[in-house]
């Protein structure tokens, strides 16, 4: 690999229309923080760039819904995002924003350079126009019926029900979300970046020169290139954004996908007057950390922009992660199905490193992964408390107990001592290799490997048993345990900076550099360590249950907000209604139907007989809850066989907007067999 003098690391600019959630953290910001902290620890010249993406239609839509200006929206969420990142220890060198004057000038100049070089094409196309509001409508300002699945709430760019990518003109019965009227098609002129002109260059640069890129990144790029690149609009009709800086472009702004990546450059300008050495020197390694939904922009579109402009370096790697789900469901900001970072920091103070650890250990590096609160609890209790915290506490407490907090000198080493110490440089080598290859899950295992090594060493040598018979041997054991502790502090620092800081304080040492990792002489004999304290504490069930209840409440609130009542069914005659025989009945026995999740076998006293009914309510009621309940039963429903059981009748139930089923029964105790009608 080429040796670089400096590193420029960027992380995808979060959209300033809401807080960041754990999906963003696991996909982009924690991996890039680990990498940058590692580079700094090694003494590398590195700057890390990020900021809020503050232009685009979703922001204007949110502002319109809340009755405020787009600037109000971005001001609010920029601060929330920035403070949340800081609270989690995300250590950007600068966190800027795309509404800054520096960015506006930089993006305008970038566009003008490409315009003057003839890198754009101009095209006049038909676009929907709201005659009542007097504006052209961006895709998200248009809704209608999806031509593929019939969803009546599809947007002009996508149907969120079936996932199809759409054009606004594909919609059936399109409506403007601004005025509610039906828009009309009008001609409008826009500038396009002809990606097809750069296809040969991109194919060679990516497919031939960067085969080391992650499989998901390389594969998606190849798919786009094999499908043939098309011109992409760089302007749009909107009143929020950076005005297109050429004549005849009134009412048009830079498309956010063109504007946003230039934010990396403008933020670097804000950070340092030497910005050009990071963007225009071949001695700089540029790395973009992104989620998989941004691969095409950072691997194809932005490099094409940089190449067309000239003078800029291109990214050497783009380690994109897949998506993180939450409790088995896709994270959704619109449904509030997320764990928001700002709320996490309020609900679970002092547990920044627990979240960092869990999201790294379960990072969606090669495939979509799932975050669950139960796994969060298990990893904290079984790994952070029982392994890392336990080892550090034992090493420090035993040193305090047997040697008054003074690092003892080693005596004669055993073969086992030497074997244990020989593991330290081997762990370092593996840790470095995994971080350099952006395999942060494996790297975290290596970092925790130091603590596991120390735990095993203490368990095997049992200094608490040996101390009375051979105190010199215990001195050697605890010296080695403390050397492993100091190595552990170095190794975990990129992953868990708050815990590493506590460890350095307990060891009474200034943080040691990465070059010291793997050595067995980090603590000198006679050095006095600090006071031991617990690194982590066990998380109890009630803490987790509270978070689960919070998610369920969000789900219920979303369902209620989007609840719809089914339309009335076709009319039936009074004679048809009279044919239905509904009786008050009592459940006298209940059991689960084997090899099913939803079915219960219920024995029912209908007042006219005792019969079996199979009902799909096992996910809503336990058998014990049902015995003795009075219910309403349609007793003259034709029998039906379910899982080999003849079911004679149907229990009447109601379903709420979340899909939860509730039994319907009489108010008081009524004689079984009483008819309803």
C-alpha cells in the first residue's frame, strides 16, 4: 500500500430535518470515529470533516408542516445533532453546515467552474407546476396513486409501500401537497452533469484500480456502470438552497446532491487555511465513510464532479456499511421507530461507551443487522462488566490490597508468563490489520482480547491463593496483570474513549501512544496507581423494559395517527342477517396448537353444546388468560379443519390500528347460549 503523508477523512453529512439515530451511528459515525482516533493515536496527520446537510425538499416540507421557515428547521436540528455527536464522543475536527457563507461561495464557484468549462448540458423538460401556488413542484411535493401497487400515497420519486422508484409523471391522479390541486405540466430548463461522458474513466478507476473496496461498494458501482450512466440534473426549481450562479437561472437552486458533497471542501476551508494540501495533494489519502444509500454519490457522482473540475484528489476508499434494523423492523424516522441519540444520552447518562461498543460489535459491515435492547443488555452485562470491567477491577484492587497500590517488581518469569506476554504484540498486529482494513467488528474483538487475556491469566495464576505461600510470585503476577491493563487502555481507546480515560486515571498515567502497545514495561515498578472504580455497571431488566415500552408507545402513536376505518362492506338483506346465529358462550379450556405460533385450541360451552374452535389469537392472549371468559360466538359457521382439528364456529373479535385483537363479550355474566341479534 502507498505511504501517505496525511489523511482526509469525511463522514456523510446528516440531514438537518431530525436528530441522528443508531442506524446513522452504526453505519457511519462510530466506524469513522474509531478510525480517526486510531490514526491520531499513531501520530498521523489527519483531519476529520463533517457537517449538517441543510438544503433540499424534505426540509422545506417539514418547515411548511410546522409553520416555520426552513432556516428555523435547520438551526434547530443542526444544534441537536452537533450536541448529540459531542455527547457520544464523536471527535470531528470540524462540524460545519451547508448554509454557511463559506459553503455558499465554494459551491457557487465549483458550479461556475464546471459551467465555464462546458461540463454541463442544458435540457428543457416537462415538470409539474402548481398553478394555485405558482411554483414548480419537486418530486416530494407531489403525491398520487402508484402505478405498480395502487398505493394512493406514493410520492413523485418513490412509492414507500412497494419500494418502486418512480417519476412524478408516472403517478395516477397526481396532487400537489402544497395546495391540494392537480398540477399541470410546464416546460422548465435545467443543467445536467453528463455522467455518461465520464463512464470510461470511472470504469477504469473503480473496476480496475479499486478492487480492494468492500464487496457491497464495488458491486453496487459495477451495477451502475454496467447499466450505463445517464445525465443527472444539478439544478432544480426551488426557493430554498444555493442559487444557480448563472444568468437565466432565476428561481433555480443547486440540487442538494450536487451541493452537499462540496460541503466537505467548504468545511475544510473553514477549518484550515492549508485546506488545499488535504484536497489537492497526491500525498493525501481521502476516505469517505458513508451508508450504502450514498454509495453512488460518493463513488460515481462526486468523483465525476471532482474529475471534471480538475485539481482535486479522488477518494482512495469508501467503506460503506449496510443498514441497521431495530427490534426486527426497519428503522423509520417517519414512524418514529428509532433510538434517537439525543434521547439515549438523556435516558442512559454515562453509558456512551456501552452504545459505542454494542453498535460496533453488531455493526452492519457486510449485511443488514439488527439492534435489540436485550442484546444491548447482554453485551453490557456479559462482556463489558464480566470481562473488561472485571479484569481491570481485579488487577487494580488486588494491587491495592497486597501492595498498597504500588506496582510491584517482577521476579523470575515462568513459561506461562512469557507465553502470556508474547500474546500482546500478536494482538496488536491483528488489531492494526483489522482497523486498516475497516473491519471494526473484528478489531473490537482484538481490543477486547487484551482484557480476555488478562482475565484468563489471573484466573489461571490465582494470586489470591498464592499470596500467603509465595508473595514474590504474586508480585510478578500483578505486575504482568497491570501491564496488560495498560495495554488494554491503549487498545480500547479508539472504541471506548470514556472508559479508556477512566482507566488512565485509575492507573495514574497520562495516555500512552499507540507505539507502546504490545510492550510489557508500560508501568514502572514503584509507580503508585490511582483509586480503583467500576468501569461498567450491570443494566437491570427494568431499564430495558422502559426502552421497549417507549418503542411500543411510538408504534401505537404512529398507528393511531395513521389509522383508517375500513369502508362499509356491501349491503346484506335482513333475511341474510337473521341467518347468523351468534351466542354468548364461555371458554372452558384452552391450549396452544403444536407447531404453530398463532393458533389456540379452545373448548367452548355455547349453551347448546360443548365444541372446539381453533382461533388465531395466540399472539394476543395466553391460554391461562382465556379460561372462564365469556365471548360471542358465531355458532352456525360451517365447520373447517385447521391443523388437523375440526373448528366449529368463530369467536368475534375487534382489531385496533396496531393489529392487536380484543375479544368481544357481554358486560355482565349472562347465561351461556343467549342469542345476540
